[in-house]
C-alpha cells in the first residue's frame, strides 16, 4: 500500500469494486463499531458491502500520537492501527454479524501485519465500546479460533480515540477502482483468505 507500482494493461482489465449496498429506508438510529484489519482501504470496502452498513470511515486508533498522519503511522512508533469506524443500522445488521464478518475478511493468525503490509499499523484488532460489544467480539473470536485450530492472535481492546484519515484515503476503493483492485490482488489478500477460510 505504501507504494503503488505503475499501471499497465493488467490494470485496464480489472473491474471496479461493487458499490456499497445502501438500499432501504434511512435508519432510525445507528451504532458504531471499530475494526482494524490491515489496509483500511480493504477493510472499508469489505464492510461497505454489507446490507445495513451506513458508512465505513478509514482512520487511526489505539496509539499514543495526537492527531497522527498517515506518514507518521506508516513509519511506525506511534502505536496506532489503521482501522475503520463502521456506522451501522442495528435493525438491519447486528454487531455480532459485523464481528463474525470481520474475522473472515482478515488473517487473524498473523501478528506482524496483514498480507503484504507489514508492521504495527497493519495488525488486526477489534476495539470495543463497553461490555456488550466485548462479550460479542469475544464470542466471535472464539468461534473463529475454533475454526482455525486455536491460532488466532487478534486482540479485543477497549475503544480509543479514533482519528479520521486524510481525505484521499476515504472511499479509495470506489474512487480509484482499478488501482485498488490491482493493489488488493498484488498484496495477495483474497488468495490468503481463500486459503484460510475457503469459499
């Protein structure tokens, strides 16, 4: 993600990521969840595909630096994770469904980053707001851990300040579909997910 290579004919053949599904009436209320799943472009795209998700915002959380920038976070040493803040309609999708979906869109056995992105900012985590989210997240983790023979290293952490990432990171998968699809393919995300979780 730090450096996108030149785009050739392969990119021109890539199709765009599907639009987020935001059908149905406006929600009467929304709730919020925060997930760190490696590259926030990909995590944002994976959540915005779900019915009931209103919006996923890319940002940084869990670190020590006030108002961190992408350059600071990606250089390491701030303690921040790349993360997404998911706003969702609980009448259409539950926090449990989000937590279960999260585990199947990441490699929760990798403590050093995600796919081709290495370093502390690309670690996985679920940041929970309160006891109920923690209970649900822990149950989803236990289910995923059983499926992967006890190898999960993803922590469940208390929610911390969330700093929205720079504008050019928001909706990257929609605004730059060819570059995004090439990056995702080149990073090996989907092939590793297939290896871990199957179809």
